[in-house]
């Protein structure tokens, strides 16, 4: 799944008249970069959620013959559902798979998705989050086993700890995750909600794992700089 429904406010003025998914980097749209990343892992079936200038994304996919993929659309034009609500709305798409790769449209990465998925499946985790050592304001907090145990915002001072291990490791989320479809019956939230809040709730009883991917190319393409 490609999360492409956001307003892209950091990419203004481009997003005043276009969706961020169609912002171009190195001659290709962010959507193309994301689709190519999934294709590199042998993925054929993709769902893209849309909201902001949704018609432009849908038309772009049609004009390019879905880039040789089977692309479904999860339409959020009626209400922007954030990451959690967006994934829940698309739950039907993941009925017949062992795991789902979900990535943000506004990142550029050459992370080996097959390797990450294999690690996820062998670990038995409900969710595996790609994370890295980088400067940001918000961090996921993990124990020595790289199991999620908290979150903090160093800019606002907010912090939530589910447990207090002897040592906490702080990593920034990379916008890529592998999810076991068994998560969907555990989602009680409705409407608009974030995956971060969902994972912090579930981590009290389920394994939400971190996967450190510092050795790969990664760029935040949510800002034009």
C-alpha cells in the first residue's frame, strides 16, 4: 500500500494545485518512485489511498497503464482518514496475504523490502517498522530486543512509556512498515486516527518491532529542499 492521501503542506506552493504524489524528483513523480520500489520486490498488487486532488492521481495512473501493476484505489475524498484510518479502510485488500508492505509516498528509499518482509515473518511480530538513526523531533522508543515500548516528541517534551526497560533506544520512523493482516480485527478505532497511536496501544500486548535500516539510501521528500 502507498499512503498518498495527505495534503502535502510542506510542499506548498506545488500542493496548492497538485497532490504531493505527483511532485517530481529526478524526472519521476514520487508516486512512480514508490511504485518502482514495490516492483523491485516483486510486488504486483498495490493499493493507493487518495484524497487531495485525488482525480489527478487516478488520471495519472490510468494514463500510464498502471505502470504494469494491478493498482486499486482507496478513495478518501469524503474524509481524510490519516494513516491509521486510511489503512483500516483498505483492510479488504489484504485478505489473502501473509504480510502487507505499507510505505509513505513522500520518501525515497532503496531498502530491501524482501529482506525486511522475511525478517518480519520469521519474528512473529504483528508489525515491523523500518527505523533509522537520524535527527528528528519524534522518536519511537525500543528495548534491547527492538520491541516498541514508547514514543517521545523532543520538541514538545511529550513522552509515553508502556514499560521502562533498563535501556531505551530511540529511532526515527522511516515511513516503511510490514504489517500482519491479523492486526485488522484488533483495530477498534474508527474514522480518522494515526498508526502511531494504534501501535502504542497495541504494543502493550503485541510485538511491534523495529527494523534498523541505516545502511540504505533514504530521503524525506516531503519538503522541496
